[in-house]
């Protein structure tokens, strides 16, 4: 066997440059009992960043897997945060440890909304797949799936104290769900376009919805069951075909929705913005409402409590009476009537103008009336504002702005310094220099729209090529612009440092390639210090726009890619034409030459990469590289390996000698614009349309190509397996409610593990039975059969105990779907084992959950099987007795704890737990007072 070429794996090291992704919302969180309004959670591609807005620091990163984050929702107690992902998964993270122990998988596409109920025990999620799923957070399992909407869900809200849910969707409908019976009892059809946002106000007696127009529609909610409880007679007017105004007693001819609540239009509020509502939110007590569209204006409304509205109506009535009196005795005896309008309940407070278009908003209201607002903007910025709601004309004051850790627009060019430590990134408005090891910004300098860049030898200056055709030189020590030189009449697409490090070559849209030399000239301002400049020496005129230029490392040749899909090679010294490389069907966007000047690789918009020899210009190989345009290509220093970046969100590594694909770096969620490889080849930094910069590091782990291909095939197979048809539950009709879980590769693997455990149990049972018969035949005790090595590894457990351990290891949220996948021949053995587990008192709750699910799913086959009758009968008696025992123990323990609480309260004459909380709050108030005093002094 010949020697194989060894490749080393590049692995993702860090994500930086992104402050807040546009896919998800922003949310205020509290960390370890810290002050409210100080920390905000935002999505950062697949991760969640927690920012301290006061210090502008990242304090916590909640690590994601591969999928992009699409929604965030903190729990009511502030200890956890639920995160929804692009693939429909939901994970719950602890804000104390930053770890995720609970994950739910039920949706087929991106999660669009997540909401907790008032206690934080249940979670509702809505998705682009039109389904709404209710999850049990404590038991870590899905309760049910609600189907009925025809388009993506935009909002879902639990009603406090009532087991009701209201959801809105892009299908223009708002649906009310009774969670006791899991059905939709009312559909509101009063919207003509998509319902984008929805909030509950006035102790959940008013619903406010925002759609694609400038109106916020209000609906009065009347809970009709309340009237029934207090014994009030209710009469409902039903408009018939013949009798127009018949009064019908409640309950004669009414639909099910009229037994729970009625919802009537109460008017509408006009927003100043004319476009659609993007998001609406209220504080926890629904005293203020914040709403915004696709522009940069946030509209804040105040919601008056019922007592305040009554006082306002009384004042209006007094004014009306006064007016009637002043008119004279014309209307004697007629009481003036004042109509209650929506404007009396909801009033515009202030408009806050943000620095850019708003993507999402969250707000907090303190008891003192101070409102804190956090805005996530479309340009990778987070802003916070405060305003006093108690003032007559409050003004929003900007308190913080997170901008330093990222660019406002996409990074179009990257460069590494010669010592591998500094990374340069430039966008349409700024150029930033980052420390690679700490990922902190060292310098931020304003520039024009940058398209290409490099570090000047010595790493003290940087050069930027702009869209307007200028060369900008910046000094890193002072962070200042040294000079701007007009280089090209059009965009300057490419820049390359000469191998002798004495100058640069530039190519632009004005069909020219220009050569420049570095010079030191006296600074006009200081008069003594010398500064760097570039002097134009030669120009190469061409027939087409220049897209990319590269020197060969021996400086003998110059490669120029043109808009006519060809690459032309010239001699550097005489600028004489040498070779023309043609074969690409679309323009060559990027190219690079290997370190020994023997190979040139070209990447094109036709999605192909071609490898050419520089001796004769022959094409060695053409490879289909990406599913979209190849945007960037660079050789790893001192090797024939190169990396390509494409619009298909991927970065790929290739071998130019063997023409093989080595590995794919996946992580970016949008088009990858460019990448840069460090001079030692150990690091790669890449930039994308998702606003993120990603650092990749070369590891010591070797890549074996055959194994990589096998792993790719396995991943494809697993994906197709999970995408297979959903298992059907016999006897269940396709109604509004369905099971919450979905078939995934994890559930399939869990079912396989259970089947393997049952097979092992059968084998061991057979062995033990054969041993017993052999002992009886021999008339003496024979040595026991050899135990299965798996059971030995688990600590010599019994086969039945091993089956229970396997079931216990299945995630709670995946248990039902895993059991659903099990073929029926395994069920009789499982039922017999469940009977044994319950008799022994092992994991009674878990076993009962599995047992009831299997009985419901396989009811027909189990009830028709005579052999299972004694097992079911035994299960019935054992289950009832064991569950009753557990209930008795729980009741006894609960009574004991209540007794202890009463004893302690009577001894100390204080309410249990209350005193400690009050003391903690007092300490917190004193600490804040002290901090304010220190800040005032400083």
C-alpha cells in the first residue's frame, strides 16, 4: 500500500462581528438577580449573546448547534430562556449556567413565536409550518399539536387564569383555542390582510391586533361564563332570515364559542407609519404598548387603567352638562350622553426615532413610571432608550448603543497581518482591525465603500480599495486616514501586493491595471515625520473591466481576470501578453497562483473552479465547486491546497494536485463574500451576508477522505430517514389536535435501542429457561450460563433492569414518538416487563406513562389478543395499587411540610419566606443607592 497524503482538519473556532442577527427578536433578561433592564438577549446566527448594555460587553454566550436562531422568549421567573431555531427545534437554556438540558422537536420549519404561560410550566410555539404546539416544560414533553391555520403563525398568547389560547397568523385569521378540549372554538375574520402582531390589554379584556395597514384594531373580549356563574340572565340577539330582531334566550341556538367568550370590534387606532406592523409588545402589566413598522420610528402608547378611564368619562360628562346648561333651557330634562371611545383608553405617548430601521423591540416599566426600551436595528446595532411615562410630554433619551463589535453593513474584504495576529475587515462605512486571539476591536476607522484591502509590509499601515475607485491609506497607530488617491474611474475590484513588497497592483472597472510603488514623503501637517504614499508608475490598458489581479510569487507573471470570462496572463516586466485562459461560461470572480508559480486556480460565477498550468496555460481539471457563484479563492501558503467561498453559504477545501474535495466548512447562514488565510496557514477568517465573521483553526486531527465520504453518505441517509412519512396512530382521525412530537433521527435511534434491549432480554430469558430445564434433567445445580458482556458492563444488572435503563435514557420529549415507531411484536414483551417493573416499584411514573401510551396506540391488537388478557388484568390491579401508594406518600409529605411551615410561622410570628425576600430587596435598594452616590461623586 502506497503512502497516502495527509490533510489536517480545519474546525470552527469563533463567531464575531455580529451584534444581533435579523432573524430573531430582542428580549430583556435578568442574570443572577441583577437589575432589570441591564441585560438583553439577542440572536447571533446559531448562538444567543447576552449583552450588558451599560458596559457594552458580552457577558454570556448560549451555544447553538448549526441552525439559525429565529425566536427568543425568557421565562416568567427570569431563570431560563426558550430559544427557537430555523429547523423547528426549541431549546431551553439556563441563564445561570448557560447550558441547555431541555429540547423539543415538533415543528417542520422555523419557529416564529414562543410564549410561556403565567407560571412558566407550559410553553406554546408557533411555526412557519402553520402548526401550534403546547409543551409541558416540567415533564419535558409535548402535550398536543393544534392545527387550523393556513399560513405562518405570527403570535400566540396564553390567557391567565383561563385555559385558553389565542393565536394569529399570516392567513388573516385570529383563532381562539380551548385547551381543555384542544379545539378551536372561535375564528375572528375581521382582518383583510396578514395579522402581524397581537397583544392583550386591560386585564385581558381587550385584544389589539396589527396587520399590513396603518390601523391597530381593538376588540372587546367578554367572558360569557362569568355571567353564568353569578346568575345573570343573558340574552343574545340572533338575526334570522324571517324575523329580524328576535330575542332568543342564551343557550337555545348558539355555537360553542358563545358559551366561552364573545369578541366584538371596539374601534381602531391609527399609527403614523403607513406600512405593516413588524412587532408589538407591552410591559408585563400591559400599561404601555410599543409598536413599530419597517421604518425607524417606534410608537409608544399608554394604556389607562379602568379607574382612570372612568374618571375621564366623568369629567367629560360634567363638561357636557355644563355645555348643555350654557346653551339655555332648550334641552331641559334631557341627560347628555358621552360616548366612550378607544382614544379614552389608549393614548399616544411619544415617538422614538432610532438611528436605523427597527427589527425588534422589548420594553420594561418600573413602578416609578420609568420605561426602558431595547431596540434591535436592521444594521447590526442594539440601542436602548429610557422615558418617563409620568411626564406630560415625555422624551425618549438614548442611554446606550452597541456598535463597536460589528459592522453596519456586509464585510466585503478581509486581510491578515504578516504576524498572523491582526485581522482587517472593511465594509461600506468602516474598516476595523481585530485581535485574532481575543476577537476584540483594536481600531475602527471611517472609510468609503471598501472592496479590497491589504496590510502594508510592516503592518503599520493598511490600504483600502473603494467602490469609487480610490486608494485609501490608514495609519494603525493613530487610526487616522493618511491619504486618499484617485486610482480608477470605476470600482476598484482588486488589489495585490507585489512579491518584492515594494508596491501594489490594482485592477478596476475602468478597464485598466495600474502599478504603484510605495514612497515615503514628508507629512505636510507635521513637516518633520515621513508618511507612506503610493506613486503611480505604469498602466496596462485592457478591452474589458478588470475583476481580479494577482502576481505570481516569483513576480514573473501577472494574471488578470476580465469581464469577458477569460483570464489573461502578462509578463510583469514588459507587460507583454503571454497566455489566455478561456473556458468559463461566466466571468471569473476570483483567482490565485500557487507558491511555486506552477498552478493557477480560477473561480467563476458559473459555479466551477478550474485548475490551469502556468507553463502552457493548459486546463488540468474543471471541478463543479459550489451550488452558486464562487466568490473567493485562495491557496494555503506553501501548499497546493486551496479554499473557495461560495454564495451557497459554504467554504470548501480542495487539493490542486489530486483534484479532490477535502472538506467543507459549514457555519455561515448567508452568502460568503470573502475569506483570508493567515500567512502560516493555521487560521482562516471568513465574512458573510449574515453580518458575521468566522474564525476557523487548523487542528492536528488528520482527515481520511474515504471516512469523510462515508460520513457524508451516513448524514444524507439519516436525513432521508427522518424525513420519511410520519407514523400513523391507529384509530386517530386527522382533526384539529394531534400528537406534539415528530419523527427525527434521534427518535428512530431511541426506538432501535429499545428494540435491541428487548432482543437481549429475550436471549437472556431463553438462556435462563434452558439452564433451568438442564438443571431439572440433571437433578443437580449446574453452573449458571455466561452473562452477556453488555449486562456486565452495566454492573451485572438483570436483563429486565437493563431494558428499563434504556427506556429511562430516552429524552422525555422523544419518548412517545420512539414508542410509536416500535413494531407490535415487541409490545407483548414490553407489557410483561412493565408489569414486573410496577410490582418491584421501579420508576412507576415513567412506566405508567409508557404503558398508557402503548395501550392507546395498540388498543385494537392488544384487546383482541387472548394471551395478553392475564397480563393486562395483572397490570390493572398492580398499577392502581402502586399509583395510590405514591399518591399517599406525596400527600403525607405535603401535609408534613405545611405543618412545619405553620409551626415556624407561629413561633416567629412572620410569614414564611416573606421576611427573607424583604431583607434581600432592602439590601438591593441600599446597594443601588450607594452605587448612585459613587457615580455622582466621580
